[in-house]
C-alpha cells in the first residue's frame, strides 16, 4: 500500500462554539470561545472508539490528511494517524483539536475579543494544561463522547494526556504520554524564559497588542524558534546532519551564514515567525512551566495518579535532552507507586525530542502494538 | 592563612603598544594595537617561571587581586592565582592579558580607530584563537619571556593554551587545557548563532556602529547572556539551586518574573548588558566557532599535536554539557596518539561548565599538584 493510500485524504476542520463561561486556573473567565477541531474515521455506535490527539507547543488540530489536494504537507502526525497506521482510522474515531490560546482557529490572542471588537492581544488570559483539558472535555461532550478509548500526545501533548487521566478518571481508558515530563526543571523553564524575553522585549511586540499596530514581533519570535529548535534536536543528530559543514566551503570571517547549521536554524526561525502568533508562543511556554499535576496533591504525582483509572503507555527517546528518558522514568515510577498499569518504551533514536514526530521503527512498532490492543478492547 | 592574606593585593594594569602590523587569519591587517595586561609575582633571573593565563568569552586581563581596596570583587581567577594558591605567585610570574577584540583595554571594536577618529565598530576585523596567540607571543617578546613555564586557560582560554603548544612549540613547556573542546559541535555553533542573531537583529545595534548613535544593543546582549548562562550551568546544579521555586510563593499567571530561575537569569542578563561590549561578544563567539587546530593539518588534531613539545594537563567536569568530558577525552586521545605526555583529570562536579572557575576540592588539588611539579622544574 502506498503512502497516499494510507492517508485519511482530504479533511475539513470544524468549529465548536461554546457559550458556557469557562473559569480558568488563573481565575480569569472566558465567557465564550471556539475550539477548532478535525475528526478522522467513524465513531462507532457504542461511542467507545474515540481517540483524542493533544498537540504540543506549535501544533494544532490538523493532525492528518490534507485540507486540499495541493496542500504542501499533510497534518503534523500523518505518519501515525490514518488507515492501517498505528492510530488506525479504520478502527478509531480520531479527534484533533487546537487548544485555547492557539493561533489556528480556536479562540486565542489573535481572535477578536467580542467585548472590544479588537484582537484580545495582551487581554487574553494565561491558560494551563488543566484549562485545556476542561475545554477538551466540553468538546467531548459536544461530540457525544463520554469516554475516550485513548488520549494521546507527545511533549506538551503528553502532559495533557496525563492530566486527562487525573482530572477525568472515568473518561479515559488509556493515556499515551510520549517524550514528556512530570513537570519542568529549572533548566526547562530557563530556556522558555529566554524565548519569552526575546518576544517580550521585541520593540514590535507592543505589550502584546501588535495587531492594532500593524506589526509583528518577528525578530523575537524568530530567536525563540531558533533556540527552541536546538532543544528539539540532539547534539549527535545535529552533528551527523550538519557537523561543521560550511555554507561556502571556506571561512568568510564575517557575520553572515558561515556554517550550514546557522543557515538551517535561521531558515527555521524565519519560516516560523511568518506563520505563528507571538502571543500564542508565550502562552504555550507558560502552560509548560505551570504544568505540575502533583501540585494540588501535596506535591505528589503518586497521590495525583492514585485516583486515575486509565492504563498508561509511556515512551521516551534516548537522545531527547529536552525531556530526557529520566523524566519519563519519573512518570513511570510514580505510576508504579500508584499501582497503575503502565507499558514503558525507551526508544533508541538520534532524533532528540523531535523523535516523537518521527518514524523510528521501534517507536512505530510499540505504538502499533499498544493501540492494536486498545482497538481489540473496543471491539470486544 | 586567611583568604585576604592569600591575595596578590592591589594590582595595576599595564598597556603594551605594538606598531608592527599584525596580519590576521582573515587576511585583515591591524596596523597597530594595544594589549592590556597584568602581572603578579616576580620574573626570575632565568625568565623561566612565567605563566600566561588566557581568558574565556567574557574574561579579561584582570585575573587576580584588586585594582583598588574598594573593588567589589577580585580578578576572575583570584581563587586559583595568588601567594600559596595553585598558580602560586610566590613561585611564578603570572601574566593575564585582555585579548584583541576585547572590551577591557586591549584594542577592540569600541576602541578609537586612528584612521577615522571614531570607534572601530563593524570595521574591527574578526579575530581567531591563532591571532590571539600570535599577539600574545609579541607580548611575551616585549616582557622578555622566551618560553612560558605554562600557558593555562579554561573553555575558550583552554583553546588558546592548546593552540600555543601547536603554533609555538618551543615556547611552551606545559599547556593546561581546562573544560575545553578540540572544536565546536554543530550544537555549540547553533547556541552561538542564536546569541549573535539576538545582537545583530537588535534595532539598537546599528550594524555594529552603535557607539556613534549613542545607543547600546542592550536587549540583544541581555538575551545572549541569558542563553549563555544556561549553558554554563548544569541541569542538576540549576535544579538544586532554583528548582521550581517561585518568586512570590504562588503562580501569578503573567509574564513578570514567576520562578526564581527567571529572576536570576534576567538579573545576569541585565548586569552583563550594562558592562560588556556587544561587538566583542560577537567576536568572541566567532573565535570559538572557528577554533579547529587540526584544520590545517588535514583535519587531524593528532598531526597538529605531533610538532608540539609541551606536556599537557587536561581537565573536564562531569556536569559540563557545553564542553562535556567527552570533548576533553577527544583531546586527550589525540595527545596520546601523538605520543605526548598528558595528565587527565575528570572532576566530579555539579557546577557545569562554570566549574572551571569554581573551587571544587579535587579540581583545586589536581591543579595544585600539577603546578607544584611545574614549579619544581623551574627551580631545578
């Protein structure tokens, strides 16, 4: 079967509008909001085969397929989601959703604030993983899904899967927590703060209200992305791909691109700064910083997990230094201490943190095997 | 003996002016230049007890002692250099020098270009580790030092010590290469490039000629330093010191300082941006990127080292991830392949890359032991 035959094909995003106010962790209230989402596959009669895919920092609802035949790249997890793929749309009804605060259709800082007729900008409240999970639960209600067969995510997405299992124990049968962490370290927060400071101090940021000024804090967002990108790749992987390769074959002794890695990073930064919203970037990094599911359980992740009823799949990647295998092992140990069933896969990969988006064979095989069992449960 | 008694006391920098043109690796020529330096201890009659201390990215000639009694902090390596200390000024004549391109008194981008009567700014040429070593050799000539008992440096300073032993084999008896690397990896270069881009894209940078504009690219330099600082500390060390400690004890759900680590980093960035020259920062990072002593020996560090006659001391620190022990082991392996005598110390420390400036007991002991033997040679 060719790659194209395994695609979910052409997909169309949908919008769900909610007018029941949502009180956020910060105390702020969103009076009404829209969540943009996509679905693939068919919800069975028992409504027992639904899977929620949670996105990471720069992700969105467009997980698989294409919006139109000419779309350059398919959804961000097309390698994993589709007919016959590990998250098999012949067997599962898969939902992708853009989170609150996002910039891909769900209500966020660039959306028009009905109270003012202007984009929210700095008036958009800080959102947390818990807030996202509550909003996603309302989307599940809307779709008639009482219980997810699985909630799945990588990185920040994995944090949502973990939080779902704690906050809505009866609504999650399996949580797949990939390349994630139980909470950020000081170093993680430090990288996020440098990225935020790059944006916040960009003169074009205008305290978050740059939309009205007709500007974009492109320089700040570009730096944030360049920095982020370093932490998504492994030292070794970067070395294999770029090493000390020169752009022009010889030293130029100036500040233009000299090494290929500089060219790559600057390109990634430029591309990102044209398409991503700076306020959304800020919010996503704050959601990462705040994530700490054990916090309201006396700081104990074990206690937090004790009320969960989900079964867990946890995966990490050897060369991931943003959320290293050690962090996933912390999660696994807490699950074991809370006497929860957990499968753990530590995958040998040179792809660093980005490996969760890649197709290293042992990773794909582990996902396929686990989800095959989930599908059997659904069918039983 | 108290700490103050072990100090070299009040020291006065000196300037050496050179009017013999220096041709740089880039092909550019510095017609004349000044090197600012300090010395501690007494040069013996045989002129055989001189030690050169090479500084790292943000260092300078002020290695030990104080310029005046009220100076807040002593020189940057006061812990290591002084009477009775490992680099014992009772036995050695120690020279600290600010490198070309620096911003602490040696000729650099903020110096007045005699050709224009204006600061060099962007007209100051890119300098390399080889250029620095050649300039330092002229200072040695000026001081009547034919052969250094030792050339010593950490990080970028260690690269200079290594380069000295290759470029001037007969003039170096011992080279001490601490927390260094044989050349940068793609990841190292990537971090440097993000820092440079922060400065280069700061609207106040004015293409390097900000002096005339009466501005400082403070935002860019601050970001560069914040980012650099993360790479100087270890994940564990940062975790022990800051963890997830909150500034005000509770989440504030905003973009002001929330976690202590943010406060620390921003403070470090602010302090640095007030005192360091942005053009110098750019030049120092480029010198790091270009460093590759094996390059003109068919890319072989072993070949480069074959002509060296120095004995080597190499040290690394377990939690240093900027220049990890693995990088020092590469250097050591090349030295052994070139049949050079080398002592290698891999020091257990949580201080990350900054450990080379710290006083972990096994590190100080190793330095003391090695330099004690160097002193005995001198006396013999």
